[in-house]
C-alpha cells in the first residue's frame, strides 16, 4: 500500500485526475459532473484540475464534495481568448508553444507526483495532448473522453498522440463520434453520456414556461434549447414554424428558444434571428427567453423539442434531457442525435436541413396528441433504460481499471 507523504496516511484508493477546461456548465462539463457524482468512492478518489476558480462546475462539485479541486491556470492552453494584435499577434504562437511544453513536461507532472495520481482523464481537446505527454513523463495511464468533432488541425494531433504508450483507451460519447477520431480501433470504447434521472423527474419539476411568458395551456409550443450559433439551425426552425402557421393559421402555435449569447458571433446570430422573426411577422409567436441556469422548468412546458442542428452533434445531451422530462424530440439525421432518439416511437428523425420535413413532423405531433403522449412516455423509458448515470459510470470505471492494470 502506497504512503502519501503529504498527508502521512496510506493511500488505499486509486486517485483519478480529471482535466477540465470548461468555465461554464456545458454538455461536456455536465457529463463529467455525473461521472464525479456516481464514481465509486470506495475504489476511487477524484481530483479535478481546472483553469479558473469560478464556474458552475466548480460550484456544484464543491457543494457535493465530489472531488478535490486543483486550480491550475496553465490549463488555459488552447482556450478561446481575445484576438491578439500588432506585435503580440506574431509572438503569441511562440508563447503558446512555450506554455504547452511547460505544462506538459513540468507543471502537470509535478501535480501528478504531488497528489500520487494513478490515472489521468482528459475531458477536452487540449487536455488530451498535455495529459498524454504528462502521463508518458510520469509513467501513468491516460484516458481521453471524446466529446467533440475534431477539426483538421486537432486531427493531426489526435492521430499522433493516440499512438503514444501512455494513452491506454479513449471513450467516445456515440458510435458516430468514435468513427470521426483517427485513433487505433483497439483503444476505442463507446459509452453514452448520461444523467441522474432523479434530477429529471417530470413529476417533481414545476413548469414555469407558460406562466412566466403568458402562453395559454391550449397553445402548441415548439422549443429549442442551446447557445445561439448558426450551426444550431434555429433559423431553420423559425422558417419551419412559419410554414406550420401558414398551413394552420387558426392554431395557436408558439416557438420558444432558450439560450443566451456570450460572444460576438453568438450576438450576431441572435440579432439575425430577431430580424428573421420580424421579417416573417412572427413577433407574437416566437419567444427568446435567453440564458437560464436551470432549463428544466422551461423544457417541461414544451409540447415538442426540436434539434435542427446543421452540424454533427457528438451526442445530443439536450435531446436526452428532454426525453427524460417526457418531451418528444424531433431532430435532424446528423451526428449522435439518431442514436439518442433510437426508434421512431421515442421521437422523430428528419433529413438534415429539410425545412418542410421538420414542419411536417411538428404538424404530425401537433395534430395527434395521443401519439405525442405515447411518444413522451416511450422517450422517458428509453432515457431511463439506456442512459442511466450510475450504469454508465460503472462502465467508465471498468475502463479505468483495465487501463491501470
């Protein structure tokens, strides 16, 4: 049994260092939170290294005492920052390379040795690379969690570092995502993202949507949830809603978009959506309710949740959360969304970018309340059966154990 000289007590549990860069509580950070919550505390002790002291993930982890939080500002490597200008524009890449080498070969290995870490879990793109090097330096195993779509430059790094001996295994959040990464097949595992269904029990959550925004109970509400970005396809949804209203002018049809903007790109797209609503004369039909730290009371008030993504969503956590709340989902046939929805009885899949198909799918569920109710029940059953956080965390623990052998 190893002794911890820092605390002068035996270390009987395997210490896992989770590397996370998210400053918010986005999909990847929320998924990591559930791993930390359901990790077997009798076998594992969790440490999480983050670049900032503030953040929703940090707050929730601290509140539930799920892990020891290590503030490591060097993990800002690869994170989005303000555009450098002038002389800094030319020296910035040099400084980034310097920081990459420093954190990979010195800072992170020092942290690993200090806390007697047994395994590294890298949750973001940049942490995969620095984690793999640090694991090689300290001779401890590394696990990557694949939660994104790799671009051209990151694919080069992934192909290179995935062959290092320190990287023992990768965990993809969907079959689709696993196929996108140039990683040796024997290192690939697929473990779907998951949620705690006690938190998404529709019988315990009071809907606020219709009361707060004065939407009649008789209105048919189509919703969407997420940051306003062109790839999310909200402009496609608004066009489809306009088509619904054109075909059924007598129906009270509303569209609710949940999600705020925190970048110039998001603000520009948000402005274009408002302009689109004005041009289509849908001011009284489309509601932008902005950022909500807890979206559950608003999703619960929707009749249907639409995911008109124009990119390959790695998984589709929004779909899973809506299904758990007994809200039918309509999504485009892209990325991991079809894997989350499964059979047609759990939701509807439309060909990507098909505005008319999306409108027809929403009309179908609007005009068939019995089918909609049955689909809501089936969606909840699928979510509980296939995406339970306790079960998925056990699968991840098995991968950890195998890597540490």
